[in-house]
């Protein structure tokens, strides 16, 4: 009898189950996008308004409180004058006026000084920018659903990174000057790039929207111009590094066609406006803030401004006028405790987040470099930057380009840290918490140094008088004394004297129905 051999097939090893989607982590990310910038920027709440904000919040608030829709007609009516001055950005002005109106309304409803409300608006815009950076990063890295999927480790770290970059690096930094406007603009720029990345089918109305958006960006403001090249770069880099498309597939993709239509709407309007401005301003005398210059120095300045977002450089600018050991006090203790408390939970859930591969992180890092370059180019070509900054200031001082270079730089930093290895996320989280703590402390040092300036003290007292408006005779006497002090401080600047007088009077009549200073009552 012959035994029959039976071959039993080897049991196959069970397939590794796919990690289930965890959209609840988005709530964790969103909360950090709100809380981290708020913690870092809160020390600046009492910093006095500067430059045009000393007047605009009262002027725009008084003009538009009872008729917000007039912002549109008022801006259109003044468009020709600004075009002749070389400062034509009507949509940006509408946004600026709307933000000033929001601060003025908050001042009236809450009884808070305009100082606090302006900073509150700026903080809200910084939060919006932080959320926009996260959305852009996920739009590039994520191949499937965005909010319905699991956020990546990049998104868990970005709120700490971007928040740590919000430093008061000088009086022209977006954290101090026009933060609401430029942070909001940068958020729009990044969200347009994110939308281009997520477009899976180009419908007819998408095309109409793209052409219209491109034309609108050309009359928004200078930082908004870069939305078009950034959207193009984001689509191409995502297609190449994340989706693995061939060049032919990239050119024919919905995102690339959307970007092309953005260019089609943008270029004719931009070229026409610049041609008209050149005719008006060829002989000089126009608004210097919009003047551009291209020369050999541009090549040298570009890498300088591309590194000006680094927090250690910004800390130096923020604390330059601080006295004593600025890193000591209650603020660093409170900041590190709050940020560490947020980071502990983030550390626990790091293992649940999606891990982008090295190729995808490389593409994201390349996009971050493009963002930095676009923002830095704005400052490099600006006549105003060259007139106001020199030497080390070009490395350290912030300007309106900071609204793009800071989020772009921090996106680059996070991408490079994660490329260092899988275990780098924990070390990066610790480093970012410490960085955010120092940034909050540097902001407190800047606020302390600014509070000693007589002009800042005057503007703060005016803001307090307007926020807690007294209709009594004694209140009128105090307001007249403030106005007289402002006029005396600017005795050789008739334009500023007029701005103080007109804007404060308009705001007071809107708020209380009386002049800011009634000389007849005193007499």
C-alpha cells in the first residue's frame, strides 16, 4: 500500500489592515490654530495704534457705522484719485475699511479702547492665516477627502510653528501695522492655491470663477498678486510629487487649467493698471509704498528677505529697544505652561495622524520655498523697504511681506524637520513650544518698550477716551486737552493735525452726537 502525499498550501499571512480615517483630529488641529496664535499675540493687546491706524479706525468707523454698504461706493468714488497717485487697490481698501469698521463697532458695543479692538481684529486674521496654511498643506499632501480624512503630522505641528512666527519685528511688521489687512490677504492667497489643488473637475462655472478671481486679484493689493503664481506652483508640485503625474497629465489636469484661467483674468487687468499708473507717475510724486525698482541689488536682497522670517532674527528686532532681561517675568512662564498643555495632547495623538512619505514632504518643502520667494520678492522690489531699512534691519525687520514669508518659512521648517526621520516629530513639537514661548516673551518686551513712548501714551489715552466716551463737561475738557496735546506734538505737521482733528470729531459725532472737543462748552 502506497501512502499518498497531500500538499497543504501554506496559510497566507493576514493583510495589514488600513488605518481607519479619524476626522475627529481636525477638531484638535482647529483648536490649536485658534489658541496658539492667540497665546503668542495676546501680549500685544495694549500696544497703541500707529501710522494711519491712529486715524483710520475712527474715520472709517464714523463714516460707515450707519451705512456699511457705503464702503463700496466710497471706494469706487475715490478710485480715480488713488489711481493717479499710483496706489490703486480698491478691493484691498474695501477690506481695510471693513476691518476698521469691525474694530470701531466692537469699541462701541464693548466699551473697549480702539487699541484693543484693532489688535483683536489682527489676532483673528492671524488665526485665519494659520488655518489657511494648514488647509493648503493638507490640500497638497492628501490624495483623498480633506476634512473627512485624517490630518497629517504636518497639520498637527503647523499651528505651533506658524504661531511662533508671529513676532512684533519692528513697527512696520504685519503683527503691528495693518495686521488684519495683510494676514487676511495672505490667507486668501493660500486658500486660492488650496482650491486649485483640490479641483478634480473643471466645470464651466469654475472657469468663470477663475477668470473673475484673477481679475479681482489684480486690483486687490500687492501681496494678492502672488496668489496666481502660487496656485500654479501648488498644482504643479502636487501633481508631480504627490500624485506622480507625467508632464502631459499635469498640463491637462483641472488644477493646471484653473491656474491658467487665473492668469488669463489677472494679466490683462494688471498690465492695464500698471500702464496707466506709469503714465501718471513717470515723473515721480506718487505714493512711495507702491513704487518698484529692479536693479543689481535686487539679486542680493532677495535671499536676505527670504530669511527674515526666522524667529531668532525677529526676536532681535522685537527686543531691540527693551531694557534689562526681557526674557524674564510672568509672560514666559504663562506662555510655556499654556503651550505645553496644548502640546501634551498633541504628542499623545501624533501616532494617530497620517505620515506623508518623503516624496510628498519634498514637494511641500518646494512649495514653501516658492511662498517665501514670492513674499520676499515683494519687499526686495519695494522702494519703501530700501528707504526705511538698511544693514541688519533688512535681515530682522518685518514688513508687509512677513504675512507670506512667516507662514511659508514655518511650512518649510516643519517639512524639513519631518524629512529628518519619523521620530523627529516629537523633537520638533518641543522645539516649537519653546520657540512660541520666546516669541510671546519678545512680543511682551516690544509692548513694554513701546509703552514708554510719549506718542504711544497719547494715542492710548485718546483711545481710552473714545472707548469710554463721557458726555459731561468734564469729559469734554479732558478730550480737548488730549486734542491740544496731539496738535502740539505735531505742530510742524499740518497734515497730521488735520487728520487728528477730523477723524476724532467724526467718530465722536457718530458715537455720541457731540464733537470730540467743543470749545464753546469750555468757554
